[in-house]
């Protein structure tokens, strides 16, 4: 089989599997929410609510039907791209909540990954280039510690040090409540302020973004440090690297131009999947820093038993992970021909 046909077969198979994965996520979310102990109507309205109000809410949620009937209706609703309407925010659909809060989550995720990749790759290269030294051991310890720390504990510790004691950064939120945030079509404050030439607002947005992105980015950087260090050490021991050394090529050029490029191939997969998971998994960071993103909104919806919002947001996050996984697999298939077979 030629490389072109192998690549076409691989992409087709991944495209056919994507809808199956999305359907599995939808089904699991549907069943798990309904397997939760207790009556969601009682959780929302309370045990002392009038029976008429309870019945009306059951009809609104579709809970007066059989489980199969609810499932079929919900699948039909999703096929119309209707994620439902929030119970706690009357008149607000889940899509409107996503439109309002998703840009904040994207912005936090992008800057956190920027910190994670910069710190992780830099430390990984330094540790791999000095294998067996104290710097290598320090890189190992760094990756273990950052991977093990709970994000909420690290966030509160950094808040205590840099916001409360040193007063270098704000405790939380995305922009000062007394000021008008940057206006633009993207909803990303840093990008909108940059496009409009409002550099004062850009500085303010970066100022409020620094502490939460550093917290999440540093905790993620250990993953990239470990991957780069291990893959780069293996690459530096390869035959073609030894051959390059024998030809008198400088060590720095071998490291950056030959070994690092091949060592970064697995990092691309982790980077894409980490980005996708962060879009739905930065809940603790957003709650700790009062960041008005979708993770914080999901936490509020769970606390308030807003089942349509919880269900819609979880499916939205699940679809993002599936799509990003598909894109990363296709990119890796182009970069590394071995994946096609």
C-alpha cells in the first residue's frame, strides 16, 4: 500500500470513528446524570415546593417520560444542535452561556499552555543535554512535584504570596469591575484590545491573566519537561546523531537542528490533547481565581442542580476533545509516516 493510500485510509477510519465517539459521550452523559441519586426536581425546587410546580418542571425537563423516550427526544434535540435552556437563568440557552463564557476559558487555556510549553521544553532540553548531572535530577524532581500538586492548593498558595502578601497581582476576576472591558468580536480581551489599539486595556488584561495562567501553566509544564527530556535523551543516543558528531558538527547544532525536531513529535500529540482537555478541565483554576469561564459556570450549574446546563456543557467539552484528538491524529499522520500503518 502506498503512503498516500495508507494516509487516506487512516484519515477515513478516524473520521468514521469520530461520530461514534461523540455518540458514546452523549449516551454516557445522559445516563450518568439520570443515575445521580435523588430527584433533580426536588434538588432544584426543594421538597416543600408545590406539586404543580414540580410537575411543570418535570415536563420542562422531559422527566415525565420513560428513560428511552427521554433519550430519543434528547438525541433529536442534539441533532438540531439544541443544547437546551438553563433553569437557573430563565430565558438563557446553553449556547448563549457558551458564547458568553467560552472566550474567557480559551484565553486562559492559550496563555497557560504558552507558559507550560515554554518552561517545560526549555527545562527538558537543558536536562537532556546534561544527562546524569544535578540539572537532570532537578528536572526530574520538578516534573514530579508540578504534576503532583493540586491546582487549587497551588492557586491559593500563589494568591497568598503574590496577591495578599506582596500585592503584586489581583486575587482574581478577569478585568476590573470599575472599568469597561475590551470590546470586540472574539471575546478575547488581550486580542480585542490589541486589534483596537487599546494598549492600556491590553496591559490590564495581561495583568489579571498572569497569576491564573502561571498557576496552571507551571503545573502543566512538568508533563512537557518529562516528555522532552526522555525523548531527547533517546534521540541523542541514536546512530544518526553519533554520525553527525563524527562529522564534526557542533553539539549545539546537533541538539537544536537534528535531535530536538524529532524529539518534539510526541509533544505535538500531548499539546493538542492538553489544550482540548484544558478547555473543559480548568474548572478548579477558574473557581480558585473567580475566572468567568465555562469551567466556573459548569461548577455553578452543578452546585445549583442546573441539569440542562451541566448536560449541555459536558457534551460541548466532549465534542471539543474528540475533534481536537482527530485533528492531532491527522497532523501526526502527516508528520510521522509510521502512524499510517
